[in-house]
């Protein structure tokens, strides 16, 4: 007998671990419908035909199904999904119960026998091929069994029995049609939601891949820029020390050297933080202190900016660890607001028990509606300078912490950039 190849073993393992898109709550609803139809047909057979057959065993089987529905499907959680094997066992129990009820209620002559079809349809929709085939085979075998072996119903008025049979067939058809339609509609909705979630996950993965690529390029650029910046710093320093040059030229050379040192500091900081995502000390910092330091860093870069900063929230403010990439993300968003309206930038920070919200407001030209939904998802810019990468990096940093970033217009003109972060991901344990 040939051995299974690794891919075949993986496929079998995947079938065994397959999680079907059917929750316990949904199966419980399907089972209640089956039980109700079984009871109606049992009572219909007994009352309208006037048979003297003991129907209590069939009712007892329906009661056992109801007990399983009340107890068995509530653990561990009603919304938890099944594995393929577990769902196959659950549907097999329903097939066995239907077989028992059919045995005591006239076998294949009773219209309830067609209730096998909804069960097979459910299995074929959500189960892997092997499991669905097993359920179909078991249903056919049980149908065949009750066709050959069952408790006969004594019928005296065959014309009346035929009319009752037609009514029962109509009832089962209506219930089966409604059940299958309801189930397939709900499943198609679940599949569409899953596909939308997968598409969003793929987009996030592509965006993260782009961010990683940009990070690698930044690290490489930091390494390559170190030597020319050192050379420029030496040259600028020598120019600043030459007494025969005019004072304004020496002053400009000193300014150039200071700016070069600032560039080197930023590059060194970038390299140092590449392996250490936490930007604050081990003791953390309160939200107020973190925002104050962030604003100070920003104003060192943009000394002409005088933003309006408002902080709202319960005092004392929570102490948090802040991801270094979040600092860079917010500084990028601050810069964008300052570029749009240098004189009117407002930063509103408020926090509650579970969320930290940062709104960055400006009075610039705003964001056009046709690009508002694309900002942060792909490089988009309305200025000649820049490539729109800052917003992409900002969104990635915020979403990596479980937050959200949105770009909206402001009443009266301008843009509102809203950052929402879950405090549970930031607050120190």
C-alpha cells in the first residue's frame, strides 16, 4: 500500500481541522425547526388517521433532540463555530433521530422522511467533501432501512389517508424550502463578510509589506548618509572658523553645521530605535507628559508654529508606553497640518477609560472627497513636494496598535485628522 505523501497528509489534517462557517446558535435554530416539523407530522398522523399505534417512542426521541438542543449546543459558547468532525457528528445525531421517528411513524410512507434533504443540504454546503459524502451515504442508508423495516400504521380509510399524506407532503415541502433558503441566505451573508474581512486583511498585509520595505530603505539610507554628513559637518566647521570670511558667512556655516548635527542625531536615533520599539523609559510617561514632549520636539523642528493644544480626560492621566513609530506618525501628521495652515493648527487630545483620541485640526484647503478615502492607504499627495508616504506610515503605526486613523473635512474649511487608540494597548501593566 503506497504511503501518503506530505501534501496528502496536510490535506487530510486540514480537512480534520477545518472550521465550518456554522455557529452553534445557527444549528440550534435549524434543529428546532426539524423537531417542530417532526412533532406536527407525528400528531397529524395520529389524530387525522386515527391510528392506534403507540407514538410515544417517537415523541420521546423528539424530546431527546430538544434536550440536546437546550444543553449540548450551549457549551462552550453559542457563537463558537464547529470543527468539521464535530458538525458531522451533530448532523449524524439528527439523521439518527429522524430515522427513529420515521420507524415509529410509518417509515418511508410518512412525509417526514424527506426531512433528510435539509440535513444533507446543510452538510453539503458547509462540510468538506469527504464529510459531506459520509453524511449523504448515512442518510441514504437510513432512508433505505426505514423503507424496509418500520412499524406499520393500520389504515382503514385509504382515501382519507392519501389526502392526509398530501397535506403532510405539502407541509414538509414548505418547511424544507424555507429552511434551506434561510440557511443558504445566512451562509452566503457569512461568506461575503468573511471575504470582505480577508480582502481587508490582504490589503493590510500589502500595506505592512510596503511599510517594512520603506523601513529597510530608511535603515539603508541612514547607513549610507552617515559618511557624507560627517564630511559636510567637518567642512562646515572649518568654514565657520575661518576669520577672513565675513561674519554672516561664518554664521551661515555654523547654522549648516548645526543642521547637519541634527540630521546625524535623527539618523542615530532611527538606527537605535530600529530594535527597540518603546520610546519612553521603563517607568513610562503620563499622557500629558508624552504629548508635551512630543509638541516640544515638533516645535524644535518647526519653531514658527504655535499650535493650540487642549487636553481633556480624567486626572491623573494614565501612564503609558508609547511605540516609537507612533511618535514619528504623529509628527508626520503635525507637519502635514502645519504645511496646510502654518498659523492655525489645533491639537485636541482626550482620553476615557478605554480610548485615547487625538484630533489634529487645520484651516488649510482641506482634503478633496475623491482622495479622502485613499489617504493613508496608498501614497497620495496634493503638494508638489512629498510623496504622501507619511500618511501611509502613520496609518500603519496606528493600526498596528489596534487603533484607527481617519481624514475628514472641517466645517468652515480645513481638515481634521482623527487618531483613535485603545488604551489597553498603551497603559502599563
